[in-house]
C-alpha cells in the first residue's frame, strides 16, 4: 500500500472463546500527519448476525459498518460521536428505526471530504 491509501479488509471475526462477538469491525488509525496507509477491518459474519437479531437488511448494515470504520481512518481518530454514524454503539431499537440518524455529522463530513482530497493529492 502507498501513502494515502485507505484499505478495507473483510474478515471472519477472531475467535472469542466464551463470549459473543460484539464488534462489527475496527480501524487502525495512524498519525494523520504521516498520511500513511490506513486499515479498516469489518467482520461481515458479525454484521449479518446483528442484522438477523435486529431484523434489518444485512447489506445496509454492512454498508454502515464499512462507512463507520472508513470514517475513523479519514477522520484520523478512534473517537466516537454522541450521535450519527460515528456513535460507538448501535442498539437494536436504533437499527430497527429508519428515522435514526445514519449520517456523518456536518463537521465530520467536512473533515472527511478534506482528508479524502488530501489523500488524493487534490489539496
């Protein structure tokens, strides 16, 4: 991978003896000034399991999980927001409610656009 690349890995979840898999993915966030490659990992099996328990479309949930993890890379932060796509936990009630906020917040969206442009060399 080259500097500025954003990589997405779809992977089976690691074994978790004695406890169910709670996370649907994670991102390895590096130093934003180095603009090195970033790696986001999403566990489709965990996503489909959560979607099944919630009774929601698995493909939609997979897209949200991917967007969330890539959001961490482009925001160069492991922090979570109180609302929106970058909140840390998604309850079954939120997953079932089509009115739940599934977007990046205004400031996040602007930062992501700027980071994507910088990674592409457009700034």
